[in-house]
């Protein structure tokens, strides 16, 4: 039996920054992931935010965390930032624009008002803005970010420095089990691990993991389900800039944000992630879309009518796939802690805030580690074993975005 301080499930932004925060204080960590730097943090992330988005929807704490994380990531990983891509916040009224500028000023977040002449140029240059009602635009300092490069570099820095990694394509999954002496982790082909603390930093799988290892819990964290659509095509990009309309009320209850993403070499834009909807999940294992795909086609067209002309161009094929990610519902809360089990769910919910949020959450975990044992004398009944499966993230497009009778539709691709 090999003793360590903490086992972390998940090697995305949350898991790696948590490993860094803990190891910097002398804690030994094992990070478990079937494919580090390959899941949600590289699929639905890549948006380096100043926090202006959260300031606009009146979440100042989230905005401040993003701004602090933005500065840290900018200093540490400048090569991962696609600075040539601009970002704009869109508004239908001057009042909404002034409200964002005021809130950003209060939190120290940079934002630039744009003149009427420049606004007209931006609208002409960006096909997605044609036909919309956005007359007012502010320039943000947000950028696309190569999160895969960040994770690869960070994992390399951490490996062997009080942090070890386990990943395998073995069909036999690792197993975590709580006992009266702490957490026991069985890894295929490896010596059994005993850990004081367990951290779930595994995104969409966290809620299911809680249900498996703590079935007796009466109160569990509320999980939000976010629906994100990836669009990719050959030829001119769908969007060459980040577009978001944070104060626009839309019937679907979500203001789509479009963020371009690059090829693996980081040399050209090959598509865009579209943040469509967020709502309370019935349970965290549920990765099904909450609405029919036709509803999302209508939402896209209602918000960006210019997509119809773009998608309908001759010799243009736009491939699409949906995926769902989960986060703690309370956007101010980055952790959910069960002290009698030395168990923590770490879910920053915002990629940019991950390094700052990890430092804060690590303080709670280090208190568990320093005690060297679960704090309550009376221990609950040991739970079921938790098998850790491979979590699918829908890398293969399953739809084609097309136009039928001047309306956007999703055609299901053969074999999907």
C-alpha cells in the first residue's frame, strides 16, 4: 500500500491547477485521467475571459476571479493566447452598453467603447452580425486560448514534483473506495494507493461519482448543464472574432456566445464553439440535450440571421456536434466539501478562473491532509466502490448544419 496525501480525479484545468496548488504546499498528489489534456478543458474551453461577461450579468465575484486568473494565465502562458482575435460585446441599446462599462470600471476590468464609424465597419466585416439588431458594440480584451498547450506544459512541469499521473487505455477501470482509514484506490497493474483526501475535478462525471461513493447523502450539490455546439467548416471561418450579447434577453433563456477555435498547430481558425443554453440538470449523468436540435437551429437563426447566408453558400459544408458539460449551480461557489469523508468536488465553472479558484479551494483540502485522518470519530458506513469510466466528449461530428427553405436545420450524419 502506497500512501499519499491526495488523489485527484481529472487532469483538465481544474485537476492540474489543483495539483499545482496542493503540491506547492508540500502535499503529494496522484492525478487520475484516462487521457490527460484531452477532455472538456480542450473541447468547451479556450475562452480567456477578462471577467467582463460576468460583470455584465452582475456577478462581481466571478468577474474578479476571472480577471485575476486572466492576469496569471497571460503572464505564465503568453504563447497560448491568440491575440490576433478580437472580442466584442453586443447590445441593442446604449443603456445596456453603458451599464457594462460602468460595472467593468468598478471591478477594474478593461473595456473599450467603440465609435459609430468603427461599429459599422465591424458589422460589415463580420457576416454573423448582418441582419441583427445590435447597434452598439464594446471591445473586450478576451481572446481564444490554446488550453491543450497549457495543460500539456503544466502537466510536464508537475510530473515528478510531488505529483504523479496515472492514465491507461486498459478496459479495467480504476476503483476508489472509502474506508475507515481514508481512501483506497486500486489501479490496474499498480500497487494499491491509500490517500487522505479525494478531489473530484472531473467535470460532468462529478455528480455521478458522488452518487456512487456517497449514496447515503441527503443533500448534494445542484448541477447546471451547459449545452455547447461546435461548428466547423472548410473555407472562411464562421466567425473570426469572439461575439457575446450578455444583456440581451432571449426566449430560450440563453444569450449565445461564439468563440473561434484553431487547428492543432494554432495557425488558422477552423470553427467556433457556440454556448447555447444552461439549466439545472435532472442528474449529472444526463448528457442528453434538454431540447430538440431543431430548437437550437431556430435559436441560432433568431440570434444570428446571417448564418443562413453563410451556411447556404455553394460548396460549403458546416459540420456540427453538441456536447454537455456540468458545473456547480452556484457560480460563486467553487467547491463542495464533505469533511467527514475528506471529499471535495472542485468545479470552478470558468476556465480562466481555475488557477485562482484552485488556490482558494486547496486551503480546505490542506486542512484535511494536515489532520492525516477523517475528522469525525464516528464514521459512516463505507460506500460502494466507484469505477471510473472513460468519459465521452463527442469528438466526431454527428450533424451537418444546413439550410432548408431559408431555415437552418441539423441533418444527422450517417453512422453517428
